[in-house]
């Protein structure tokens, strides 16, 4: 299994864990697992494309590069908003800012973001 495949596998695993942690009432762990799912998805795509990894800044830069490579559209704007919302999950892990409803919404957002990034990556590879 390649490193890229392992990141993709971990991303799906973390999405499942985030839902389990949310059901158990652990909002901090649920937040961090959902953010981790997004981060591993981005790292998976970045590894495949040969983009640099290693810092939070590079992670966000790579996500923006992928999203913006699709061109300007409503989808681009939505994905950038979803990326910002996902980053708030990471912040919530450290600062405990969100209610259960907010964490639940952001986990759904993170799940949709992961799926959309994978679709976008596949579409760009095929064009």
C-alpha cells in the first residue's frame, strides 16, 4: 500500500471515528477526528500529485491549490467555505468553542468536503 493510499484509508477511518466520538458525547475527539479525516484526504491527494507536505500551512495551500485548479465556480466557493469550516473543528479541539449541534454540522461538512475533494481530484485527473 502506498503512502497516498494509506492517507485515504485513514481519512475514511477517521470519519467513522468522528461519528462514534460524537455519539459518545466526546465533542473534542469528534472534532479532531473529523479534521484529521480532511487533513489525511488532502495529504493523500497531495502525495499523488507530488506536492510538498509537512505543515498546516502546506496542507491548506495544497487544498486551496486543488480547489482553485477547477476554476471559478459556485462549487469552488462552497469548497473553500467547507475547508474553513473544517479548520474550525481543529480549533475546537483546543479551545472547546462549539456546541454539540455545531460539531455535528461540521462533521457532516467535513464528510462532504472529503467526498468532494476526491471527486474533484478524479475529475481533474481525467480532464
